[in-house]
């Protein structure tokens, strides 16, 4: 019997010039960078899908370059999330979901809907937005996660709406954005944004130890007691869940090493 979900750690994208010095072998062709990164990590959060559409052939190519068990999370397009009224995003959402993402097959992970830092919480509008998120595409089940970056989302009503829709909330480790560690879906999604390029493993060893323990708690069905919740009284179902953790933004030159160091602790 499974007692915990699968924990995957990774980075944002796989093309970043400093990684040519800190991560990729000197003689590695750029066309082989994805395959190399996927051999060292277990997931990648794709940022490029936020800025431009990809073709079905591109998604199929990405899938062919990575090993069994590797998963991509896709950042949903800005046209769907950078708008005054989120509940009017239906056409953009449909276009993205129908753009060929299912070509990733078993490598398709959560879809990340990241809101602008200036976007405040409007319960009616946000509820309408959640209803637009499809449960599947061409027979493939979809998992959704939202990342609010405005403090007004840090309220129990936001958590309730996500729980009702089975949509996860990003747990951010950030100096700039609120931390909302409430579990509202059958997976947990974390974005670790306090890295330091001067540290070989992006995060200090003791911080990695703590995050490894927290990820294991999430995977086993619990919630770490030292993270901030918007609805402290609500407890998640005590069941195994998958966990995705990405080293993002700060300390990015060392992000791959942070992900590998965290995996080693798991």
C-alpha cells in the first residue's frame, strides 16, 4: 500500500546562460540541454508557455527528450491571467488547453495559473475563473494550481473556493509574496524563491534539510506545522499526495544544484 506520493524537484525552464557555466557540461550542445537537465532533475516548470504559444510538435518533442517519470508543469499564458476580469478568460483558457499540451502524455504535470502581484482577490470573479478550468483535455486529466501574489488572497474564503474546485495553491517561500500553505488538492506545489547564487546548493544545507522534511510531510498526507496558512482551522484529507517543488528566481544560477541537493535528501 502506498504511504506517500511522489516528490519531484526541479527548476524553471532549461535555457539560462549562466547554467552553461554552472550546470551544463562545456561541450554539451544546446539541443541536448533538456535531455541533460531531465537526467539530473525530476521536473521542470516551463515559463515559455506564459509568453507564447507552442505547437503540438514542440510538446511531443519535449516529451521524447525526457525519461519515464519526468514531468513538466506548464505556466499558463499571460493572456488568461493578466486581465482585469479573470472570469472572462474562457477563450484564452480554451485556446491554451487545446494547443497540444496533451502531446506531453504522462509527462504533463500541473498547469500553473500565476496572477500579477497587483491582482487582488475578488471572490465572485475568482470563483467564475475556477469554473473555467477544465478537468480534462482529449481524455487526459488536468491538474491546476493557482499562484496569487497579492496579500488580499490570504483569507479562508480563497482556500474554500480552491478546495471546492480541487485546485492547488502555490506555497511560496518568498520575501515578496504571501505564503499560503493550505492543501486544497491531491498534490502540493511549492516555489522556493529565497536562493542565493553565492551558495553552491542555492539554499543553505540546514534550509534544505527543513524543506526535505516539509515535502515528506506533504507527500505523506499532512501539512507542515511551521508554514503559514490562510485557513489554519481547515485540515486536509490525510492521504498520500504528489509534491512538486521548484527553485525559482533568486539564486537561479545555482537552482539546478538546489534541486539535486533537495532530491538527495529525499
